[in-house]
C-alpha cells in the first residue's frame, strides 16, 4: 500500500481534481435529476428551467398510502425471502463443496455453475408454463420460489471463496472433540464465513430486487414488483405521469444506495466474481 | 478432508448438497432443455391444446425470418457500439482510480451506483432526461437553436439514447474489472519506466495497456454478450420503437412469446440464439485465449 500511496503523491493533484469532477459529473447528475423530478411540484414539472423550487414530498406520502406502495412491498418481501432461501440452500451446498472431497465433486460443482453460462431468457417460457400449471402466476410465493433458485450458483461461488479461508484445523479439532456436524457448521464454519454469507445475501437481494423480465411475465397485479410497476406507466402516447414515476424510481434505488454505502467492499468483490466467472 | 474426520457418512453430506442441486436443476437446467424441445414444436398457446412436434418447420421459418434478421443486426450494432464506449471510458476511469486519488473508495462506490440500480430505473432516468417536456437534454438543445423533437421517437436518436444509457449503466463494470487488472501490475515497473524518462502516456501505452489487454478481452466479452441480449431498457425507453428500429433480439423473442403467443417458434429463436452465442464465444475465446489466460480469469 505504501508504494501505491507514494506513486499517487507523485501525480499532479490537478489530474485528481479533474478526474474526480469527471467521475462525479458522469454518475450523479443523471440520477439526481430523477430525484429533483420526484419532489418537483406538479405545476412546475414541465417547466424545465425551474431547478430551484420548494420541494413537495406529497408524492412520497401518496406512495405509502395508495396502491403504488404494494409493488414496493412485493419487491421487498420476495427479494428478501428469496435471498434468504438462496442463502440456506447455497451455504449447505457450499460447505460440502468446500470441506469435502468426493468423487464427482468437480463435475457436480460445474453442473451448479452451468446455469450461469446460458442467459436467463432460455428458461423463460418453460418457467411461465410451469408456474401456470402450479397455479402460482401472480403470487408472491411463485416469485419467491423462483428467486430462491436464481442466485444459488453465484451464492455457492461466493460462499466457497469465503469458506476456503476458514482454518481446516479448527474444524478438525472440533470434530475430534466430538462436536457433531450441525454444531460444527452452525457454531464454527458459518460464523467465520459471516462476511461471505452477508455478501451472498446482499448480491442475491439486489439481483432479485432488480429482476424485471420474470416478474413481468409471472405477475400482473397482486404480486407485481417495483420494476414491473415502473414499466406499467409507460406505453401508449399519452403524457407520462413523471412525478409518480420518478418517485418509484427513487424508492427502487434507496436500498441499493444503502447497500453501496455500507457494504461497498463486499459488493465490489461479489460483482467482480459474479462477472468474471459468469 | 476425509469423510471420517467429521464423523458422518457420505450420504449425510450428499443430503446437504442435494437440495441446492435439485433446486437449480428444476428451475434452471431442466427448463433450458425443455426450451430446446419446444423449439421443435408448433405451440401457439391460444390455438394449440399442447406442443405439437412439427419436425424442423420452425427452423426453416427461422432462416427466412426477415424480422429476426433485422433484430439481430440491430443487436449486434448495439452491443458493439455500447461495448466500445464502455471499454474506452472504462479504461480512462480505471487509470484514474489506479492513480489512487484521495477518497478513492467512496468515489468508486458512487461510480458503481448505475450498475447496481435496477435496469428499469436506469431506463426511467434516461427517459426522463431525453423527454421533451420534463428533460434537460432537449431543453439544452433548444437553447442552442435546435428545433424541438422527440428524442426517443426518431430511429437514430432512439438507438443512440439506448447506447448512452447502456454506457452509463455498465461503464462501472468495465472500470471495476480493468481497475482490478491495473492494481495487479507491480508498482516497480512504473518506477523503472519513470527512471528511464518515460512520460505518463508512454507508461499507459507501453506498461499498462499490454498488461490489461487480457482483461479488456474478458470485460469486452461479458459486455458484448449482455448488451446483445439487452431487454429492460428497451422496454422502458422505446418499447422497440419507433416502428421496429430498436427492436433487439430479446424484445423480438418477448413479442413472439408473449404478444403473438408463439411459444414454439419463440423457443426456436432462443435456441438459435444460444447456438449462435456459443459458436461466437468459442471463436472469441479461441482467438483471444492467450490474452484471457494472462488476465488470470
């Protein structure tokens, strides 16, 4: 790290200032404009030069008390429960993959990663037909069952990397002391792999939260998620209700911003792993 | 580690793995195979009681499908232009982050926001920016005397709008990957180059660029694949229009399956795309495999 710092100091500070300005100028204005729209009074919304005004939070209040709140609640519920199920299934499998050698392990592991090689659209039609057969169209249960499956390969991958750092001797000595497997897993392995668990949960949650195509074809009203609700505004040639649309966009982004601020390191690692091994 | 160490039989451990394996198989692997099977059937969910085997009829139709050909062409152009921009800006941004500016980690976190946001929200952000009644883009254009027009309702500008939105959303990913590759370069190499009197540009071209070339290939490959299958932003921003000028392949599949209800033929298009992608990426990896190896990915 010291070498890096030394190299940084040698660069002209001007390039850092310009670079920082460019990075912020690239990312923030686009999103902040949506935030501005979301609090712009209805009368001013089409006055594009009005950037300074008294903000209204009326629309956020409406979101909570009207039917628009339902999709957000659906998103929150299905993403969270789905991610927890993913975590339960994936961590059990990851423990086996990480701690044991057995014949066919490599093959089984590859099989688990296989779904990441082909795009989700390949499973779209059968899943819709299957959900119809099971009577799970437009139910939160259906979405949760599906979300639980989607991120298992990624979660296993992230968990396995985290579990590789758990000292083997610790597990072995606990086993020799007569601790049973469930005790070893719940008391020793999983607590030590906590950061991995957290990273898997956050990644699974975010991917579920952002998912659009599957909720679009599987839900219509009761279980409609935030992503689907946003698109149901558009279409047709009538003027879009930009106020509520912007509010929905901002609310959909809130948990993501929270996660970025709190768990940046875990996210960066997870996204890089997810991308490179995807 | 041996089975015996943990004092349990093999069965016990397989039982731990089995739920995840079965689950992934049921929801991800089996449906993919079912799609391939459906691709050989006539199955319009409105008219047909069930999938009817129709030999290779769908594939014959696939080869003569002009709409699909146009969608493919658009997707390829979109994927290449978006990826090129993302790699170019990503390279610059990664070099900036690699120079260790003050507050780098916070800055990186902010920079990552667009790619972690829901894609439909990214679409909404850019729809708002390009919208002539509420957005600033047309306002600025009018200010310099360009007559008002609907940015997302003209074929060329709608297409460009999607490219811009995609670049905004995914440049963080290429930046992140290239930044990781740059961080792996031993710092002594910079010192040595500087001692030899190399300028910053020389260092970038002769030291950094060759060593991140592998990652450029990896990041480019990832983005090409994803951008080729882009759907969410098309859905929000243009709906494939005006006309079919932004109807990319995924949107074409969506329309076949869920607007025309041609599940059989839509499956054929998906299977065809999958085959095409596999072939293209086999070539891509073979052509660049040495560079990919050097990226350690």
